[in-house]
């Protein structure tokens, strides 16, 4: 950051009382402009911030390549025929930590639209990024301001706007690649999960988001947790593909209230753990017979208790500790805003000890993903979406190069922790869910996340996470532009699976433009395609059989989308229960394998069963404007179970049924007709002709 004499003089004038005169004398140059596909717009903002909190505005006209009615025409498969993304990058030269600029935008009616990065302090990145999904053919007012309002000095800046247009309807639908596993879907019948008074009181309605899944490898039972319900699935292998029959086996104590629900099965012992967060601690229970009976946990959280985002995991103790009361170590982790901690249980999850901090807000964001334990040496890992700088998204802007996905690792049973980052990965700009970790039989760690540009990325790490290879984009074949809810599992050391929700619609997946009621209070459910993320989502699964050198990705839900519209992680994607709740999926999905290495991915289907449809709309399967969060919102507990192809344990490859081949259709090329005989010479003799 260099010293700018001009800005210092301007700040001095402001301090002396001339702020208003400076604001009037200096304005954006030029004052207005036009952005179109292939034709960016560039301008300079006058100094923003300072003791007076000065702002500056610019009139930006968006010129789309065709009429909005054609560009954003609805499409059942992709949401809209085309998608457009307006991006504005803001740069400045800061000299102080409070030189933290941000952008806002208003449409012709004065309504705020789009999202901008911003943070309370400037860590030296001197950058902000604004995105508007599916802009309209109109003029927007773009304003530069200090994120905190006032600052020690007003700072001028430079902006560059670009417009990207993607023909979604023209994107092909790739078939399942050769050697990729196939999947069969199982939706848990809602009649097995009848409404409870506690749901209305504690959750303001039904809630099946954030599913957890595990398999008892001794019995083959599939255990699934969603909201207040614990379900047991029995797999019938006499059918092909196999079917799953479900039964409600919820424990009384974990059937009462919930802020966050978690289920975990210890793969070595088959014990099932269920936890329901209640802020001060959790309601916890465990079962050694797949939910036929439950034992309430005596102390189901660490000391001090963390109020949010609990996770439970387990595996072998790290040397020199060994199990006495229970053969494996069990861990409970949660976040306490300024830090996050994990505690060890030595008695099989009945009680947990004092939590040891994994990180503080100076190192990583507070929220975290699921704890995982290495099956070979007991190393403990916890992933995080934003590390490397003081709390990204709040203190540090994600537009800088300092925010990376990362993880905490402990080699001594969660007593002490170290932090590592994925150096070639970058945190999503406008908030997102947590990354995920899978650990192979010999300790190889697979780290799956969604990158800042929306791509599904995975990195392979060795030596307890201290050495990570380059991240690989596993979504290219399917044109994936946005990714949410990654989940990773590993089997053999060189085999892993990475499941995620993916959309071909580019841009900011945290935007929505829905009018639920009109000025008279009448329900209209008007979904406007502009200033709105209209993308459709599918569940994809990428697998590797060679330690991450190559990945093969398939669409596990090819016949229908499992979500329409944004997936809520930011306020710009609505979360109003019984109205327009795009938070129907909540924060995460889960993935596991059975005893033979078959992959089972738990997800919440945001498209079926559709208990509506809502007023003025068709069903989610057939109506591109029937967004998943329109009342009644859609939350279908579901599992994608591997039905063919190689699993994650090589020794069972011979038992796995091969997947049928699916040939990719290729466009026919025009060819000139070939003559049977050439006039200049006699016809060729057929092969093998000897006469």
C-alpha cells in the first residue's frame, strides 16, 4: 500500500469541514456508461468514506444481447434458456486498515439488488467484488462507500464492469461416463415421519434438511438422521437394484427439540450416536443395536458447551492412548463464535471432557464442517471454509487473496491443533456451506470444497495435511458453474468419493427476486427471472480409484432436479418459513460407505415430494418458476445408493455388478456421398479375396 498525497489532502479538507464541498466537486468520471457482452465499462469513483462517510455513485446501463423475454425464457431443465451475470470489480490503494470499500446497487425503482463483498477492515487486498444475477435491460445506480460508513480517510477507487451471457439450453446432458458408478434413489416416506408439536414450536414447521447418514457394517443397517427423526433402513439385495425399507427408530430424548441434528456411526464398532443441539449443550443418545434401544448420554457435549454447529466423529485413539471403557475415541466439536473447540470422550460418547480450541477468529471463520478421524493412526481433522486471515466474511473481505478453505488437525487426541490451508483454493465470495474431508485406510486425506468461482474442487493431502497437491475441478464434464454442500468419504487409501450439489447456472447463487404478496396482501407468488438465480440443481458424485490422479463424475439424479432457485447461506436468498424459504436444505449433506464399499449419499430433495403446488404454479418437476422455497417448501429426505460399478474397497470389486453402458450421442457430420467405383481404376477386391 503506497502513500497517496492527493487522498491525504482530501482527507485533511474533510477534517477541516470541507467534506460537502469536496463531495460536490468530485464525482464519478465518467458519470455514466454502458456494459454489454464483450464490451466492459470502466470508470473512477471519487473518494468514499472519510470522517463524513462520503459516497459516490455511477449510472450503469446494462445492454443485454436480446430481449429479456427471450433471454430469460423459462426452461424446465435449466431454469432459464440463458443466464447473464453482471460483475463489477473495485480496486483502490489503501493506507489504513479502515480503508474498507464496498459497492451497492439500486434498480430504476430504488430497490437494492445484487451482492457485494465487504468486511470491517482492509487487510491489504484493496479489492471488492459485486455480482448481479440475470440483470435487467435498464440503468442501475452503482454506489461506492466505506463498509463501516466512516473512516479515517476518504479513498478514491476504480471500477470495471463486465457482462457474461451463457446459453444454458445449448449445454449438452452428458451420459454417465464409462467406469463411473450408478446410483438408485430412495426417498423416505413422510408418513413414517408424522408431524410433531415440537416441530412447530421449535422449528416453525417441518425440517428435513441437514441429513446425516451412516452404515452399521456388522449388520448392514442404514441409519439416517433428519430433523427430529432417526430412521433405520434395511437393504434388500434380492432385488436389482437393491431397495431400502425404512423404519422410524427415533430415541425419545432426541425426538424433542433441535437446533442442529447430527448422526454418526463408528465404523469399527457399529455404535450409533445421535445429537440434537439445544444451544447450552445437546440432547444425546447412543445405540448398539441400530436404534432398537437407546442410552441417553450423561454429558453429551464438551466443557464449555458450544452454542452452534456441533459434529460428532470417532475412530482409533492416537498413540499412546488406548481404549478401556470403549475401544475407540469419540469427539464432539462445536463453535463458540470467537473460537471453535473439540472434546474427547473415552467412554463411548457417554461423557465428553474439556474442549481444546481448534482455532480463534484471528485464524479461521467460526463455523466448521464434520469432524473425521483417520482409521490408521487416529489423526483428527475438522474442515473450515475460510482460514488464513482474521475472520473472513466479517473482518477480512473474501475478494482478497487471503481467504482459503482449510482445516484443523490434531495428532494427540484433540489436545492441541494446527491449521493448514488449501493454498490454491479460495473462499466463496458471498458465503457458502462447509467443505468436507474423507480419509483413506492409510491416512491419505481428500478435501472437497466449492471454490470462489463456484467450481467443485478436491485436493489430496499427505503427512497429516501438511502436504497437499493441486486442487482438481471435477465438474467440467457437466458444465458445473455453482457448487454447494460438498461431502467426501474414502475407503481404500487410493479410493474416495466426492458428492456435491451442482448447477450449470453461473454467477451468485445467493440471489432471489420473488414477490410473495401484492400491496393488498394477496398471495401472488410472482417469480421474476431477472435479478434472480433461477438455476436448477442435481446431485453429482465424483470418484477416484488411483489416489486422486483421475476423477470420474456422474449425475446421480439425472432424471429430475433436486432444487430450484438459490440455496440459502446469505440474507439475499430468503429464509422466511411458510412464505419463501430457500433455506429448505439448511447447511449440509452427508456421505458414507457400507461394508463392501458402496457409496451412500444423503441429501434433501428440494423438488419432491411436492406437497403443493403453491398458488399460481405447477409442480417443481414441471414448472421452472416453482422455486423450492415457495410455500409449501419442499424437503424430501432421500438417499442415493450405489447400485453398480466399483466401490471404494478393491477386495469387493468382483461382487459389484457392472453398470450398463451408456453411449454418448454425437452430432452427425455432413459427408459427401461416396461412389462405389472410381472411374480411373477397377473396384478394390474385398479383403481375403484370392481369385
